[in-house]
């Protein structure tokens, strides 16, 4: 098997496993048997092992000696770190994309946000979270820095493993979130300074983290500082 073929198959295995972690089919603590995965995907163990190493580097998988690979356990500290990182990364990506967004892009984002408003009366945290991702992806998709987009996507992947939906814990945060979405859209439409757009996007993500931490750990003050 040549190097290019191994690389291609390792990416196939990587996405296959990652998708099952994100969908909760492979739950925290689930043992990842490399031979079984290789058999399922009709490939050798070599590319599967490479895929597992990549997932381990992202924090989605842990490897224990004499035990093997397992889906990482949920850790509030890791969740907090991912949310803090995402607030910075997503804020920057949104600001860098702002001047490249078209009228149609803005309209699409606003349509998604209106769908989110409609879900509030019969709240489904998972559906709301999917729409939330789609909203933000629409705003930062035109960011010209591909590395930054890769980092944002990686943190979204971690969050999908750590928390199926933060809004399951703090449903009241959803209504505030859609109002903040509209504020970000207005800043972009009005060609506000990029620093102001970045700050609004960053504070928006930080506010969700703060709401969760206050709900789950009321005796701790772990919110992000105001930038």
C-alpha cells in the first residue's frame, strides 16, 4: 500500500469514527477495537491506527496501555477549554469573513436565526444546536484563512463529543442567543469596525459558557473575562 493510499484510508477511518462519536453512537468510554473498525471499513489496521492517533491528538480518544483506545470521557474542564478556545477562534473567523459576506449570505443567516426563534415555543435542544452551528458557519464560511477554519471545525467536533447540546442544560439561554445573533448581523450589515464584530461574536460564545458554568457549578466563577 503506498503512502497516498494509506493517507486517504486513514482520513476515511478518521471521519467514520469521528462521526459516530459526534452522533453519540460511540459514547464516552466506548472501546474502539481497531481490528473491528478495519474490518467494517474493509481496510488494514494501519490507516485505522493513524486515524485513532489523530482523534487522540484532538482529545476525542484516549489510549491506555493494556486497555487500548476508548472514546474520551466527558470532562467539564475540557468543555470549558473548548468553549474558551472557540470564542476566540470563531470571533476572529467571523470578523475576517465579515467584509466578504454577500447580501444573500446575510439573508440566509437571518432566515436560520428566524427558524431558531420559531423553535423556542417547542424547544428541541439538539435541533436548536444544529441550527446554531449552521448560523455561525454561514457567517464565518468566507473567512480566507483555511487554518483558522480548520481550528474552528476541530473545536466544534470536540464540543459535539463533550456536550450533545449546552442548551439542554440552560434552555433559557436560547432566547438570549438569537437576540445576540441579530446584533452580530446588524454590526456586519452596518460595516462596523472588525474589532467590534469580533468582540460581539466572542462575547456571544462566552455568554453561553458562563450560563452553563453558573448552572452546573454555581459556586465557581469560571466565566470568560470581557474583552
